[in-house]
C-alpha cells in the first residue's frame, strides 16, 4: 500500500483521532456493558435494560462525572436486523428522559417528560438502513445514524425513601424488537461481530485506529465526514477491520503517533476553556461538524444531555485564579443571591467530583450532591443561598446543612439544571464565583 507524505499522515491522524475520540470512548462503555458477560458492569447484552434505582456512590466508576440526581437505566440496541420499540408507562409528574445516542455519542432522539410528555407511549428506534413504515398508531420513529445505539436513561429520585417507587417505574420501561411488538415474522439475526477487547492504552497509540476501523462498518458514511473518511481510508482505516498497526512502515506509524499526540494536545487545550455545557452535547443538527467541541463534551462528561434538557456548568478556576480549585488548604463558598437562584423547570443540583478521576467523593455523611431538593437546606435571611465547599464539616449547624464535602485535594463542582430557564440558555443568568476563604 502506498501511503501519503508524512505531514499528511500526521494531519489525518490528528483529525481522525479527534473525530474518532467519541466513538472509542463510547466503545469503552459498550464493550463491558453489552459484550463482555464476565464484566461486573455487564447489562445483559443488547436489547435489555439494567436499572440502577440507587443513587451513584464513589464505588460506581462506569462513567466519569456521574450524576447523583437521576439514577440510570442502561441499555444497548443492535439495529442491524430490525428496529426496536421502547415502551414507557404513564409517569405522573416525575421527571425522566430516555436519550438514544449513536456510536459517536450524538443524540438520535429523546423520549421523556420534556419532549414526549409524561403519558404512556411506544416509540420505535430504527437504524440508518431501515425504510419500513412506523407501526399502526405510532406517528414517529427515532432514526439513528449508526447500527448500534446506546441508552442512558435518567429518572428522578426524590430521596432514599423513593428508591422502591423509582424501581417500580424503571421496571416498566420495556424494550422489544419491532417484530415482537407488531407480531410479524422475526427476521434472521445479524452476524456476531469479532469484538476487539477494550484496552485503555489504545487511546494514545496507533491501536486507536484499529478499534476505529472495526467500528466504521456500523456507521454509514455521512456527507459531513466523507472527506475525512476518505483521508482515513488512505491510511488503511477504511472500515474493513483489517487495519494492523504492526504492519505499518516505521515512518508511517511514527507520523500517526505524532498526529495522535497533536490531537490530544488540541483536545487538552480546548478543555481548558470549556466550563459550560451549552454546545457540547446534542443532536447531529445541533453539533454540526465541530468534532473538537464534541470531543470536549465526551471527555468532560460522556452522554451529557443537550442544554435545553439539562444545563451543566462548573468552575475550572476559583476567584483567586487557582486552577483547578483545591480543598487541601482552603475552604470555598458558592453564593446565589435571592434573585439569582438556579432557574430550572424541574430541579437543580451541585455535585462534587475529585480530580483527575472526575468521580464522586467519599465523605462521612454520604453527601455527593446538594441542591433545591436537599432536606434541611438553610437559606439566607434575604432568600439567598450559600453553599459551603470544603473537606471538613463546618462547626456551625446552619453551614453544615449546606455543606458539599470536598476531597483533600483538587476538585470540580458541576451544577446541573433540568429544564433550564431561557435565561440560562441565552447566557443572561450566569454562575456566581467559586470564592476561596482565608
């Protein structure tokens, strides 16, 4: 095979790494959950939900920056043979959302309180090559761009006493093949892929493109990435599953690895400036061709929801310029004035994560997030709200009621607003500073 010049190989590898970053990070979750039955994170394979009615704790490490507000319902769909139908119950006034994401984590569609309402319903999810009509009585179909689709459902938990009720709601989320739903003949199963074993070190080596080459057949070429896919094919990453880094000429492999390093550097730099979720997550129409921004969203919080569903914000730096904030030697406050409390249709929360892992922080009161649903929250005399972010419990009971425990080291606090007000989306409402205390 004749390869392009080294500078072209390097540039293609950098662009391909940034575009493929989301696919491999998605596969990093898909493999243990849907393929590797020996992994404790296994959800049962494709076409099954695995529900987690309990809120997340520091022991849960499936994904980074997990939310502690809406316990998860995980599911994966193989759409190659036929569509699947998700059925939901009447859910009353409880918030929920079942988002369906493509292999590159872009959202194909949503079923939930904000988009489809809180009545019972049946919703088909179809792959890119399915052309059949929707079943009788169903007006629309969620159409995915890839043959494999993930679901990370969220359902509101009102507190520890609500776990049993929440579990009952989750168990009424049902997945069925279209043939079972309609009673038509079942099509033959699709061939079982030769799934590559997930290895963490592949992200920063030429093995990255071997995994990407495996995934490409399940992602039909789209116009917005056609030119890049053609350039990748020039390196042998053509979707045949035959890309083998070990057979590359030494200079080609070196150029690919240099491109990966360049791509990683571009992502790290973009990450430094991203502190809000607006534009990081969404549908294909919303995200367009800004693959770097999409990679930032995946790196900061894979499977994040679009801002109109759930707005995320945080602090990369405190009010004194410390980056990242560090609780090993100082305490912090977050003060919301009475007229600037987080404006959310459903609810809001602030969740603590330790860095660099971006996982929940173990603490003596098992509090991993705080928000408008936290029992006993103490508001200021004027109606404002001050949160106390520090590693040790405050001595003052009023401050202890508003304590968000921090690690003995660097941390990140993420604010989430479910159903954010338009003032949040247009930027007229903004986060207050993370204020360091002497």
